[in-house]
C-alpha cells in the first residue's frame, strides 16, 4: 500500500512538472469563457427568432407547475413569478436551451479536435520527409 501511494505521488509530481496542469488550467478557463459565449448566443441570438417562428414562444418561460400541497395547480404568468411564489416547476424550456448550448459546444470541440489531429498528421508527415 505504501508503495502504491509513493508511486501515485511520484506520478502526480511528474504530471505537474511536465506542464500539463498549466495547460489543463488554461483549457478550463478558456472553456468556461467559451461556454458563456455559447450560452449567450443560444439565449440571446438563436432562441428569440426560433421562438418567434414558433408563434412567439419564449423558451425560458416553458415550464410545468406541479401541484401544491393542496393538490392545486396554480398558473403563473412566467417562470420567474412561479419561482418567486415558491412553486415547484419542471423547466423544460431552460433544458431545451441547455441542450442547444451543449450541442454547439460539442460541434465546436469536434471541429477543434479534428483540426488538431489534421495538424498533427501533417507535422508527422513533414518530419518523416
């Protein structure tokens, strides 16, 4: 067990010294910023025209209110009003926005990885010649 712990600590030191930790930290910071940009793009640019085309639907206000303690379902004018009143809601419109944001991030990461792999293969070919 002591040998396992020592090997793990040595591996962690080696990982940290190689600079991967810094690369990973930079990637996380850039990823968080990219996520905010994509989130804003979905909420502020993609969803309003999509909602307008679908009959002036505001996706952020698509929700279901669950029955209260008395079994009554109270209708609220908006999700914000329902949440302020303490109602329990299923926010499927917000979920749709999140799915679209996730899809955009996945596509962007796929394109980025594909480009990196292409550059790596070109670099390998150049080194071989």
